[in-house]
C-alpha cells in the first residue's frame, strides 16, 4: 500500500535544537561567569545533557511538571560547578537562571535549511502531521516561529496532551488517526533511533530514521527501518519504503 501521509518529529528533525542548546548554554555560562567552572566546554555540555535527559524523562512519565523539570535541571547542573553554592536557589532564582539560558538558546535557534523546502515539496501529495514528546502549545509556537506551522495546521499529537510519550505505539497511532490513515499508509520521520524509528516501526508505520550525523555505521539497523542522511532524501525515499 502506498504511503499517503507523513508524520514528523520536530526537535533535531525539523528544528536544530542541539546546536542552539550547545551555543545557548555556553553563552549563558559565560555571561554568568561560570564557564571556567568546568574543565572544558564539552564537559559542561555533557553534564547538562545528561541531567536534561533524566529530568525530561521524568516529565514525560508525569512525575514532575514541565516547569518542575526545568528547576530540577538548573539546580542539579549548578551543583556540578566548582562553586556549588549556586545550587541552593529559590524557585524564582532557578526560574530566572533557566530563562537566561533559554534567551541565549532562542537567539540562535533555527529550522534546518532542508525542512521548509521538503515540506513544501511533500504537501501537495501527502497529508502531513507531527508527533512529538512535548506539548501542543509549545510545538505550535515553535513551528509558527519558523514558518512551518501552515504545513501541519492542527495535525499535532504531543505527549503532554496524549498522556504517553514515544516510543509508545498509541501516540504514533493517534497521529495516524488524526491524518485519517491506517498505520501502513503513514511514514514517520525522526532523529532518535530507538524512540522514533523503532517506536514507529513497531507501531506499524513506515519508519524513517533521520541520521544527520551518520551514526548508523555503529548501529544495528532493523531491516524494516529506512535510513536517510537529510530531509532532502525523504521525497524519493517515500516512494521506495523498506517494507
């Protein structure tokens, strides 16, 4: 059965989140006089991302609120600085610190150059939508900011409203339902192999792993998962799915 719809992840698929995160964090640490509290930039970024992964997972599981995970991340990260007295922050102080980081991150955040041209190419022939581990409000705002929202309209399914996060099959199936298509008529495109590609594949969708960094050379790829190195490869790949 031919593919008739395409669902997309957003962060690090359509929007370059990781690059803006790195630049934003280092700029904020420098502005706060904390950059020399870490042995090097790579260590600071590694600590930040490890903490982010753990606390954002708690948010996705419903253990903490979105704001709560931001405050927890801030306090735990600052506890890793040499001058760890920064960790004893009130909610207001932690909120202000995280807001400073976000301001630096947002100043450099952008969509990938291949995102809008490929969406423009796909929209005449496919129903397009989004499945994201976030909230509809935040992701709508992000897509609108970069001029991508018109390609999706209201076809967004996010974990905050859906109740469970990727890689659960139900969130992918909810995206298919919103498109009005069966899973075997829908492709899913995302940058995380386990969460996006494997999750979509196991839910019965055509899975396309966007491996921009070419990390697949060290990954055991399921034969039912199609690997692309950029979104530019997607239109042709959709006509020759791996299964």
